[in-house]
DNA sequence: TGTCATCCATACACCAGCGTATGGAAGCGA
DNA sequence: TCGCTTCCATACGCTGGTGTATGGATGACA
C-alpha cells in the first residue's frame, strides 16, 4: 500500500471547515482541492461525487456532536446543577463541534429533508439530556421542559443574536440567564 | 409613461421569496426572471447587477421588520404584559417579516460584514423594545435583560430547534416559557 | 399620430464548477 | 525488480449562471 498523501479524512476535515465558514454551498470540490494544495483528481477517487462528501460531513458531525460532549460531562460526575454548569465548557473546540458548523447545518436542514432528519435526531438527543438534568431539581415536568428549551435556545441565541446590550458583554447576559435557570 | 409590466417591486418581492427559501445564494437573476415569466432583460434595466438587488432586499427587510411590528403593538395599547402577549401575533405575514427571511439573513450576516451591521441594528432595536417592556414589571435591570434575551432566543429557537418534545407540541413548549417570562 | 420612456427578448462572451477519462508517479510487498 | 494499490495532474465536455449589446414592443401623452 502506498502512502495516502491526501486521505479521505483530510477532505472531510477541509469540507467541514468550508461548511462552517460558508454553508453547504461553499463546499466546492475545486476550491477544496486548492486549499489542500492538490488537484481534484484524488477527490473523485475517494468520493465519486460531491453529494457523497456532503453526506459524510453530516455523518462526522452527527457522530461527534452529541455523545462526545455528553460523555465528557457525565464522566466528571457531580450533581445535576454542576453538570449543567460544566456543559458549555464541555464542548471541545473541534471542526465538527464548532458552533458555526451547527448553525450552517441548521440552515441547510431548512431546505433538505434528509438533513432535517439528522438534525431532529441530534436536537432530540440534546433536549433529552438537558431535560433529564433539569428534572433532577425542578418541581414538575413543565418546569423542566421550559428550562431545557430556554437553555438550548439561549445557547443558540447567544451566537445568533447580534444586538448591542448597552454596556453588558454577551457572555454576561448569557450568565444572567444561566444563573436563573439553575435556581 | 408606459405601464411597468414587471416593475422594481416585483423583482424585490420575488427576490425575498428566494432569499427566504434558499438563502442569498439562491437569489439568482435567471431563475428569478423565469419565476416572473419574463427574461432577465428587464432585470438589468432596473438593477444593473445582482449585488444591487441583494442590497435592496436588505433595505426592504430592515424597513419592514422592526418599526411596523412595534407600531402595531403600541397602537393597540394595554400594559406591558398585554403588549408582550400580543407581540408574537403582531408579526403580520409578509414576505419581509417571514421568519425564514430572518433566519436566512442571520446566516448571511455570518459571512458578510455589511449584512452583519444591518442585523446588529435590527436586533438592537428589537432587544431595546423587549427590554423596555420587561422593565415595566421586573425588579431590576438584570432581570429585565435576562428575560428579554430569553424571549428573543426562544422565539428564534422555536423555529430553529428540531427536537421532538415527546408528546408536547412546539407551541406548547413556547407557551410554557412565555408564561414564566410574564410572571 | 408621433414621440418618448419603459420594459422585454435574444444572442453573445465569459467564467466557475462538476464529473470523466487517461496517463502517470510513488511506495510497498513479493 | 516487478506489479499492485493508491493517489495526483491534466485536459476535456458540459451546465448554469453573470453581465452586455442591441433591437424591438407597448402604452402614455402631447
């Protein structure tokens, strides 16, 4: 076997980078090849076509983005509040777990039903986990549901909403909400 | 003056539709012309180039999306809680106020600084209005800020998060959060 | 009725990107 | 050293889009 100069994984990694930066439309074979310093010849040996790569990007994302984070939080123990407090930091910076990848896929899901289905699986898994943590100290199911939804929304909103908070930093605002959720 | 068969406004309207459905990359001159049942000849008479249209789409959105909603809520009176309760329904269904336009522009802003600046203006205006309403019955500034951010985030999140709520409809969950925000 | 502003059709040059075909090059194992 | 697998370069045809040029068509108004 000869050495793989630009193996599958390299293409996927570069593809995820492009996806995070510019959405699925920015994942183009020839620019990807250029970024990697090779021609597109090798790409079509690995993948056949562009669609195949896009599918594998989603596979990689779906694999990394939930279980890895949850396992990380769970492995360090503590009660529900402590685990929730650790959640935001448990998202290790990787190409797949980049929030921008999340946002790009979320937008993509709006126009592609197969992407929407994957997102549904991932979001359901995340909400289930959040709900289970809040349920540990909330009076009833409604309260846990409301707090889980709020936590998820504010996590996303913090990266999407561009408002000026007049003196407060975005992280301070997130912290204000977070404190109230953990009461 | 001869009759405008396909005047500026028609192109903008169709452009907003395409933007809402598929993001800025989906706003293409030739498909737009086809949707309108004409050739692209007239387009370049009106706009010069594609960039100009994209700019005008943003103009139209920025103009309609904040003041019109706020004026509508304000015109009907009531105390702060009543106004907040009416807010979701005050968003009249138009091409510019379509939530999908909002989401598309939000994604677009991530890769175009000029778009980001417009979004910053719009979001700041919205947050200012929300904050002012919550401040009417909240104990302190921190509380109002936290609730405004939560309201905004959950409004967006409700359209972005694809999780299955196990029996609850998405609107029920939103309502659970909303009730708590108005306490 | 003629003129002018407004809008549209058509044809064209051009470019970016997809996918294909083909001929290597480079290293590993026998 | 030979052959095989793995990867890359290059050239090509094709599609779908941008923007330009030009010659109408159509209707309001004088």
